[in-house]
């Protein structure tokens, strides 16, 4: 703890602030109380936008682009790489723009209102296959545009959902509870969504029209994205009050980048968040191909998805209890260790029943790599507020969200380039270009196969590789400097400073008003004085 905190003094001014802490731009009386259940449920519905996208696309999009849209692994990997680099620009930019937004609806909610429809349209578009005979170059351009549109839309939605967390409550345990509700409701909706998606695709696959199944699913969940975002818009009340905000010079995106990367605690949380979801996405991306080519049963993926997502929901309240009783770091130690062992064992799995058992252990800890970093980040934002006197939720969550998308980019690009290098072959059952109808029917009756090198890559991607990522994440959790005790001390200092600055601001306004009244009473003309109406008095 710094010296000024120990002595109960005000923090010194920082290079980025002309004062210690801003006057309160929030209603502190509500920020320290319990949030209504309705608010938590609504945040869960908002979270489902990214949850549905992450789960459905995580499990199915890569295989869809390879084996239904029939793009080569190099094209698919390049799409992921370009989209990820594009995200590196739009995430902090949108986060900064969100902090600058001032409307009668607040600064976060308008983004939910206006980004939903374009996002839903692009989501529907990416699940549409182009006509036979279209070149791979045209396919590449089409799917790249759709993916980049999804990237912008998801950022516009998710940055606001994340930034609302520290704005709704300052309480340490209430934030953990809010994170549990968000992930719980979001994952529940995502579980239902992915099962519906899988059922639709399977039914059309049996009829030999799998592409139409993906198209129908895209229409359904593109519509849900709009419904969920708009529901959050109408039912969340922002506590931010622009009338109490001091008008400081706005940060550029580059300045925001400098600030967040000077925060050691933020870098650690980013590292945790980079490693955890990357490991999860590696498994998600390859599990369909793993079931098809290694376990020999493509339909097994439906059971694995149900078990993993179902266990994640069932066990989430337990992790909430562990987090509140033993702290966030201990929760990650336990859950991360279980994930390491379970994932490493997948390399050796040969039987379906064994894969289902391992899926239970993985699912029981699936919420940890998401819940814990998200509940740590508000603590980091407040530590930054102590040092700079400013709250920059949008900037922090904007940069933070980059790493979820970058983790997907890394996983998908690396996977596809590795598959290509190992000699991946397009399946003749769905991509038999040039075959007659009779030859296609004969090919569909035979199981698709891949070279041994491709099989080895698939095993590595679902087993040892994600286990190594979780090992690194556990180490970084150990380095995280903010504890429950230090957070509570920081929160008390912030509350005192906000109140002090708020009182100073109100006193200043009262003094200025008194001078204006005195000047009027002394007969000062209107050349240098603005008239005061009764409402001002």
C-alpha cells in the first residue's frame, strides 16, 4: 500500500489529472448496496450475445468453413489472422469512444441499441454458403467481410456490457455475484442455443442439405442477438451522471494504450485472460474434427457440448461460493489445475465413454477462465483511479476485450496453418468438387479420413497445448497483486475522495451563484452577466 493511503491522505496529482479524484459521477448510495436480481438477470441476457457467438462459432465455425464452405485451411487461417489484427484497432477505439459518448440514454446503452441489427445481419451472412463454382478467392473475400462485421458488432456490445459492471456496484462480493449471474445466464442461453443449432444442422445433414441447416440457424440466432441487446438497453439504468463530471481533456486511443500498459496489475489480468480462453478455444475449435476423425463419431460432439456447457452451469454457483469464501486466486488455482490435468489426458483418449467422462471435469471448471479475470478487472480499474483520479472503464474493457478475440485469432489461425502444413484434405462427402451425383452419394456413405500427421495435430490441439496455457495462467494468477483486503481499502479511499471532491464542487457552484446574485442586486448591467432565472435560484 502506498504511503499516502497508509496516512489517510489524499493521493497526489498524476501527470494525467489536474486533481486527485474526480467528483462522484455515480450515486454512491446505490453503488455500495445489493443489486436488484432484475439487473443481474438483464446483464446475463446481454452477456448471451457474446456467449452464443462464442459457443456456436467456437464449436462449429472452423469446421463449417473447412468442410461445408470448402475453404482451404490456409484461407481460413488468413481470415482469422486479418480479423484479429482488425480487432486490435477497433476494440480500444470503440472503448475510448464509449467513454466519450454522452446521450440522454447514457454513454453505454446507445451502443447496445444501434449495434445490434448490423451484428445480427453479419452473423446471418457468415452462415450462408455461396453457389457452386464460385472461386475460393471470392469466398475468402465474402467470409472475411462478414467476420469483420461480426467483429465490430461484438465489440460494440461486449465493451458496454463489461464496462457497466464497475459502474453498477463498488462492492467486492457483489461484483463477483454479478459476474456469476452474467456468466450463468449467458451460458445457460448459449447452451440452449448451441443445442438448437446442433439439432438444426443434424436434421438437415441427414437430408443431405447441411448448408441450409447452418443458414436457418444463422437466421434464428442473428435475430436473438438483436433481441438480447435491445432487452439490455431497455432494462439497465446507468448510474453515470454527466452533470457531475469534470470536463477534462479527452484521451486519444494512443494515450489510452500507454496508460493501460503502464498498469502492472492490468497486464497480469490480461495475461490470465489471454491464456485461459485461448486454451478453451483450442479445444472448441478442434473438438468436432477430433470426434469425427479420431473418435470416429461426429455426432458425439453434441453430447460433449451438452455435458461441458451443462456442467459449467451446474457448478458455477459453487465457484461463486469458493470465490467469496477463499478469494478469486484460490478459485483459479483449483479450477485451473483440474483443467490442466483433464485437458492433457485428451491426448491419450481413444474411447467415446472416456471422452465423455473427461468432458465432465472440463465442464465443471469452464467458468473459471472467464469469471475470475472479469471479476478482477474492476479492481484494477479502481487501483488506476487511485493513481490517476479518472475512471476509464471503456478504455480498460476495450483493450481487455481485444485479448478474448486475439485468443480466438491465435487459436484458429495456428490450428488452420498447422492442419494445412500436416496435409489436411477436404472431405469428399461435402466438398467433392467435380464428382457426379452418384459419386457424391457413394462418397457420403464412406467415412472421411485424414493423414496421420493431421490426426497428431488434432490430438495436440485438444490436449497438451491448452494444458500448457492453463499452467501459465495459474502462474500469473499467483503474481496478481490485489487481494480482498487491499481492494476494500482502495474502495474506502475512493469513496472518501469522491465525496470530498463532490462537496468541493457543490461549494464552488454555490459560491459562484452567490456572486451572481450579489452582482445583480448591486445593479450590474447585462453586458458581462448572464440573467438568472428563478429555477437557478
